[in-house]
């Protein structure tokens, strides 16, 4: 069932059930983060391997100290600057957080989601919420309640409908290693914004090859954002020649002239070339194309600054892992 009733949502959570919740980034599959059995249900619903740890969502900054300790000053500063918002920090977990939440790791990932319904929900319960994105493992993250309903509707008793996600791309994950600030996942807060607060950071993101068990943030798992259809990143005009015998969907950005090609369907992430708009539409666009009759997806990268880095990261990973 889908609805906007916080009381119903809270009741399911108190019973140890998993529900879908809206956030400003993507929808999450949430359960009581202090209840290991409830959290285990998330993995079951998502079909997610247990080694992949979950982000804990809290209602306000001081709740951070209930679940984490030894928090680096600079991470705290980032947390205060960008919360509520698309920033997740990693800090040593306190024992109150069950090991299943962090997949046995010493650090817990924490953020305050910036969505009024979910903040109200968090204020109406007395526990934080562990929540991964509400997609089946390795599929595109949902940015609307309708997408959640289509993907997992029969597996959760309630979807709290908060409309379309404003940011549309997952949170930026930061932590420290040997006193250095590390960005583990590019996301809704850009590197530029992070560096404006704490100075130079190191990007330890994504595209690098690594074995599933050694990675620091499994968002780095290669297969993660893939549509079912083949997606190729590159120069669209060249690619169009190569795929001239196929039904093509093109993901574009800014001003284009693809309208002249009647055989393609263009999905422009932002005709006005706004990176924010493009981020907010990326996953819904991939999802819509997957539902369409297109046989192949051709995508052009966006400018690689600000939110563009996270968008390009997701496009490149989708390209790498789609069935080509
Ligand atoms: O925007 C978001 O972050 C969304 C919304 C629902 O909050 N959540 C989300 O969760 O993207 P998920 O599980 O799909 O991605 C979380 C990433 C994963 O790559 C996970 O491995 C990493 O965060 N992560 C979580 N806890 C961690 C930990 N203790 N140590 C290292 N990485 C962690
Ligand atoms: Mg995810």
C-alpha cells in the first residue's frame, strides 16, 4: 500500500517491519536500525548480499552521538554544514548498532535525510532507520513512490509517498583514513562543496576494480546502477551510425539537435543544462527507457564538475554493467 500517513508508517516500523520511505536523494527501504531482525528483512527484500552495510538515518545532529564515537572534527563540520541533506559520514559505531547494519565493519554510515515526511516520521519513533536505496540489488535506485511500487510493491506493507525526490542521486559518502578526508561515493553534495568546508579531499571512488570484500564502501561495487538494456557512453553522433539498425534511446544534456533524427527517442536530462535538474532526472530517465521499446541506450556525459561528477559516475557504471 502507498500513502502519506506517518502514523501507519511508524506502526509498521515499530512492529519490526520494513517500509519504503522518501528522501531527497532516492527512496529507501527502512527498518529499525537497532533491531537486527528487522534489518535482516531489508537484505531479504532487496536480495542484497549481507556484506553490504546500510546507512543509518537519524532525525537530528545530536542523535549522531548516540550511535557513533571518535568522530573526526572535519567530518563533524561537514555533517553540521550539510545536514539535513545528501551527505553521509562514516564514524566508529557504538555497540547499540547491531553488526548486521554495518556488515561487521567498525564504522557506521550516518545521515539526516532532508525530506519533511521522513523527518516527521523519524520524530515520531524513538529509533533511527537503517535504509539502503529501495531498488532490487543491482538495479536503478527509485526516485518516486510509483517506481518503488513497481519494483518492490508486493514485498513491503507500506510505501510512504513523498513524491519525486528533489536531488535524485544518492548521498555523498565521506570518511577518514590516516587523517585524510576520503570521498567514498560521489553524490548529491559535490566535491567542490566538500572541499570548500574542509580543504582538499581524496576521491576513492567507484570505477576502480576491486574485489567485493576488500572495498571500503560497497557503493563501489561495479554492478550497481545498471538498466536492463545495453547502455553505451560516448559521442552520440558517432554511436548513432554504429547502431543505425536498432531502436535507440539517447540520453542527452543541454542544447542538442537530435530532433532531426526521427528514428531515435531523445531523453534530455536538462535542456537548460542544469546539473541539478539532470541529477534529479537521471534515474527516472533510465527507468523510463528500460520500460520503453528502445533496444539500446546511448548516453553523452555531462560536464565533469559539481554534480556532474556524480552523474557521470552513475552513467559510466551503468554502461559498464549493462548487457552489452
Ligand atoms: O542517498 C542515500 O544515501 C540513499 C538514501 C536512501 O539515504 N541510500 C543509499 O543506500 O544509497 P545504499 O545502501 O544503496 O548505499 C549506501 C552505500 C553503500 O555503498 C554502502 O556500502 C555504503 O553506503 N556504506 C554503508 N555503511 C557503510 C560502512 N559502515 N562502511 C563503508 N561503507 C558503508
Ligand atoms: Mg543503492
